[in-house]
């Protein structure tokens, strides 16, 4: 009788253990491997969580691209056309931008603190349009960038310029400081007056920025060989909008750039100097995030522009 009871108790204990193991297996889903998804931007898998999070404020994780609205021109041009009143001309556009590229002065004085997108701070500066532009210094401290919740710091790099080495040292200093605090660094390739704006130069300039540790690079689109510029740069590239173009041509520029591998655009004058900036930034978004063709995006621009015109007082 005692042996039977002991057998029953042992069997019951074994069943309880088996049930417990089964419940644990369900609870912890031990048959499901841990997720280890790669980060969506090229050259960024090795970055710390904080920097990847900041890059996700700059680039849309769904499309892997960005529409950066650049209005930092005043740091060397003063109140250029379209930027006379940032509070009136730019603030209405910011809901349609993934990221703002601007100076700390304009951020503090003109941008609502309720804005939750990415902030890319212009972090180098010095001479005005009246002087040699390549003679820049670092113009912001890392403490200031942290205070202003910057996602990235932008520094101009003048490859082939008179102060090339100085600008490269500005870049590497900001990269070191940014890496310590999880803030990205944007290397901005400036093309000097005597430089040929072709794929050879762009490959050289963007690769130097990436080799020295820039998190991503801003450069100009070139008609021939831009895809090789993107391929030879191991970090994301965004293109500069450059000088003011007719709206359809600016949309074609954006389309060609992302079609050949750019991760977005950093446009300023082609948006805020447009006939209808509000329509233009939305049309650019359609190209960058929805892969809209040029004519589709231009028709969208015209539609919004006409709506704006019909709502304007006579």
C-alpha cells in the first residue's frame, strides 16, 4: 500500500513539473528566436541606441528617407529672400518636414518648442559672404547641442578649398564630441568656386567625410555618375537643393537623386523661395517618401497651389 502511494505521489509530481515546464514554454515562448533586426540606414548598425534613435528623428524609418528643410542660410547670407521673417515664412512649413536644419539662434527665437521632429544644428561658421567662406570654426559647444536636443550637428567641409585641413579638423572634432554623447554628425561638402562639380569630386569629398566618421553626408547631385557617388560612400547621402530652380525642375532633381540612391533631400531655397512653399514641400515629400514620378508630384504641387490661391483674399 505504501509503495502504491509513493508511486502515485511521484507520478503526480512528475506531471506537475511537466505542466509547469509547458506553461513556462508558453509564457517565455522559448521556441521563438530573439529578434535582432538590422537598423534601417546603411553604415549605422554599429551605432549606439541613442544615436540610432536620433537618426530615426531625421530619417523616416518606413521609407528610410528624409525631407530636411534647410534655412540656416542667414549664418553667412543674412536675411536672404524668403528668410526675412522665419516666424511667418518657415514655421507654417515645419509640419511637413522630417527635419529642420538651422542655427541655434533661429531655433531659440522662432521655432515652437512643441516641434518634435529632428533638429540638425548648423555647428560651424565664421566668415560672411563678404569673406573667404572656407575659413570656418566650430561655432557651438557639445553642451549647447545637448541643451537644444539636437539630433545631429552639421559642419561644412571644404575639400580642395584654401582651408581644407581646418574644415576637416572641425569635422573630426565634432564627430568625437558627438560620438561621446550619441549625437550624429552631418558632413556638408561645400564646392569651392574653382572646383569642378562632377562625380569625381563628389566621390572624393563624400568618401573623405565618411572615412573620418561622419554619420551621414550632404552633397550635390550630379547628372553623370551620381549612383557611383552613393555606392562609394558607406553612410547615407542626402542632396542639397542648391540654387532656386523652377518647381518642376526641383522636383525632377529630388526624383533623380532618390532614384539613384540618395536617402533624401536637404532643400531650402527650392522650397521657401518657391511660388507656393506650402505646396512645394508637400510635393517634395511625395517624391521622397512615396516614390511619386515627377509629373505626378508637379500636378500635386499645382493642385495645392491652386487651392491656396482660391483661399487667399483678393
